[in-house]
C-alpha cells in the first residue's frame, strides 16, 4: 500500500515537471502556433487587406471609381485573400509567402490610387440632367 502511494506521488511529480517544461517550450516547439513574428506579419497583411477594401468602398461611393474599375480591384483583392488563405493553411507565413503577399498588395494599392485619381480620363462623359441633383448615365437610355 505504501509502495503504491509512493509510486503515485512520484508519477504526479514527474507529470508536473513535464508540464512545466512543455509550457516553457519556445513557439517553434509548440505545434499549431505561429510565433510572435508570424502573428505580426499576419496582422499586417490582414490590416492592409481591410484598408484596401475600405479605400475601394470609399472611392466608389464618392464616384472616383466607376463600377468596372471597382470590380477589377475588388477581384484582385479577392485573389490576394485566396493566396493568404492558401499560405496560412499551416498557420505560418514564411518570408517568401509574406514577400509575395506584400508585393501583390503593393501592386493593388498602386492600381487603386491610379484608377481613383485619373479624374475621368478614359471614362464615358456624364450628361447633365435638366433636373438638379440628378445624373444621367449612358445606361438609362438618355
């Protein structure tokens, strides 16, 4: 009886020591957790994607992007989101993957800026209406 109690106490002590070592293990040793550097890179990519979606929405509401231009940059942003989802399937973001995502985001950001600031160049001319505050487009038959 005393032997069983001593064996149980020794096993509990070993389990406690093993748990303390597992808790102190570095991020690379813990499976399924991406470390602080990966978490920061993922947060930066997510922030840039949200910011570009906000810029597209804002520019299209202000009329600086027409529907086709907004559709084009939204489509590219959805491709970037697909790459992000594919790269994060292992919950890590390598240097090469991060560099690729950042280059795609840079290119899309320049495209948004260029299309939103072209001041109507290459767009169909808007006709003025007889009624104040109403715009006529080329799609409503006027």
